């Protein structure tokens, strides 16, 4: 999904608009333990885990996807942090938009570097 762009559109990858659940994972390297703010919008439901801990229990979007519609604060550990997103929708495809504060201090990768 490296070419997903700003909005991760699962329909683009799966070709299915049926009710579905999709997952996406990325890794964030923080130079030190720090608090960051995540902002997101999704179609239609989203949960997020950071380092295998539930960080954002459940949020339901209503209407069109809006960048930054929802926010929450989370702690990143020093080093690599795994971020797992679960998105579900009832019909017409699904996807999400996600950003994180402190971008200048963070490194992003599909897989953590050794």
C-alpha cells in the first residue's frame, strides 16, 4: 500500500464494496518516548492499536470522510512503534485518512529497520 496516497482506499486494493473489515499497519520510529496526537477520518468505523495495545477503542464516522474529524493523544515508545488500524464499513467500500503530530521527529516505514 506504499502508493496509497493521503487516503487509504481499501476498495482500490480489494475491488470489493461489500460489507467488510480491513487492516493496515505501519511503523513509526520515535527518537525518544513522546506524546503525539493522531488525527483521522474514516468510512465507517475505526479502531487502532499501538504496540499491541488498544490506543483508540472505537469511533464511528458519519457522512463523508473528513480529514482530522477525530483526534486522540497517544504515547510512542523510543524506537520503533507498530500502528495497526482496523476499518470496517457496511457497504460502498471503506478506507481511512490518518496523520500524526511531530512529523519532523518521526520516521515511517512499512517494516521497521534493524
